[in-house]
C-alpha cells in the first residue's frame, strides 16, 4: 500500500473507526507492512476483538471528543478517518 513510497520507513498511523469492517482490514494491512497503527472506535466488542486478532496494534475504545487523542497526536504521519457520522443512524432505523 505505502511500501513504494516509504521505502522501509515505519509510519505512525491513526485510524478512526479502526475496529469496523473497513477500518480493521486497513489496520491489519498497515500492520503487515510494519507500520505503527493506532485504532480508535466506539465499538467495545469490536475493539476487544481487534486487540486479540491484531496484538501488535494499539486500539482504544471511545469517542475522540470524550477520550481525547492519543499522546503524540501531532506526531502521526497519516490519519484515516473512517467513522460513520451519527447522522446516519436515523436513516438506518427506518429500514
């Protein structure tokens, strides 16, 4: 994914929504490439599963507005924001 650009460098990457379907697969791929990955998500069960399946990653449960950003926030080289807006939930309830 980034191997052709980083040429062996390790990137520090923050993934919001990191325990969701897309986010967890992204975290897995980035970890396979040797990057330092921090995943943040509101799903407690999903976070617990990610911690078990991807022990080399760092996963935190909660909303960034409440928990705050991980230490060294400004040291992140890349941030992937994969969270679903809360405004989507009323739409889902209609189905």
